């Protein structure tokens, strides 16, 4: 396990024999680097990102659980602010990290009072060749059913967000956070990022494509019904201390989520959602 001296926050590197690699921080179980075999960095992390206990790294792949977006809990839930434990590591293949209610730091136990459930969350991160696969598994270890919403929130590095396009969402209904949560139907062939874009697409197909110049990233999902696209635009980066000016041109988020309909989990039941990214050029 590695540790960056200046930030003293532990991470795990998984390096496949073919040269593909991924770095996962224990804080937030946050993937912060993915380099496919023969490729270069596919994830964006801001130069102003903060690291360490309790903070979420600006970029990489935050885990939103047990709440996506704002609500009773703080924005995106508490999982991204907690230190996860490594429970399995197969060098060159995958790592599994785990979080349970017993792992929540004291300040989060208080703030998580709105979601007082016993749970076990596991994130499996597997890297190989041109793909990266993340599976979030949630088990209800409580004595009563509980509900949650969730997302895996990758920040993909792009050469220029102004020319990046996401294909596969045409004709779908979406909720636009920038229009007070009003719902619309996607009329374009592709979603573009001329500025701030913040949408949840309902019942999204399990395969989307991110086109960035001549580069194509295939983004697959299983178990997550919804997809989110986000770019903060210049106002969004200016209003957050952990973004640098101009970062909005270097990233787009294409997320897999269970958002419109909360997942309802009975005691002992298990839910799984997977997002797989395949670098195609
Ligand atoms: O996934 C999109 C979104 O929920 C946006 O509404 C935007 O706020 C973004 O995530 C980032 O949120 P954060 O709390 O990390 O600044």
C-alpha cells in the first residue's frame, strides 16, 4: 500500500501484467487514476484537489452513497467522506474495499442520523487491458428494510469539453438540475458541454460512448438504471476551491446511478451495480 508523504493518505495501486493500472485511495474508496494498457491517463483530477480523511478528491471516481445529490444527508451522501478498508487485494487484478456503519467517523455518525442503518458496502475495482470495472455492492445488515440512491461519478479527462460528445441518450427523459429539476426529452443526437450541464437521464441504455476528438470511451453499466452527465462550466469551477480555473475544459462526468427510484433493500438482501469503461482508441 502506498502513501503520499505530503498528504499522508493511503492508496492502493493495482498494476496488471499488461501495463494497465489503477490507483484507489482508501478515503472515499476513490479511484484517482486509470491508465489502460498502451494508453494514457483517462481520469481527470484537479491540480487543486484535496486529499485526506474526510475530504473527497476533486476528480477520479467518487462513490455517491447512500444518497445521490442533495437531500436529508449532505450532497452525495457520506461514503465519499469515509475511510474504507481493503478486504481483498489480488495483485495485478483487483482490489475490494469495504465500508460499514461501524466505520463511520464520529462526525459522520451524527450527520448520518437521517440514514441510521446498518449496512455493508463493498467496491470492487478491477483493471485489465483496455478496461476498468467498478462494482458497488450493498448489503442490508439491518433488521429493517432501507432505501438508498447512489452513483459512481467518474470525471473523464478530455482534450476539450467544448468538443466532447456523449452518445446514447437521444430520446430519453432527463431531469435538468439547472432548470429547477424540470424534466425534458433529449432531442439532440449527442449531449454536448457548451458550459454548465447537470442532468439525470432516466432509464438510460447500458452502453454509452464518450467521443473526445478521435478518442472513444465506451461506458457500460449493469444494475444502475440511470445516467448522469455533468460539467461545471466556468462558474462551477470558479465557485469551488478544489477546482482550478479552466478545469471545466478538461473533464466531463458520465455517471451510472440509481437515482429516480431509490433502491429498496430488505434485511439480508444484496444490491449490485457495475460501471465498466473501455478505452477504444
Ligand atoms: O453528478 C452531478 C452532480 O451531482 C452535480 O449536481 C454537481 O454538483 C456535481 O455532482 C459535483 O458535486 P460536488 O458535491 O462534488 O461538488
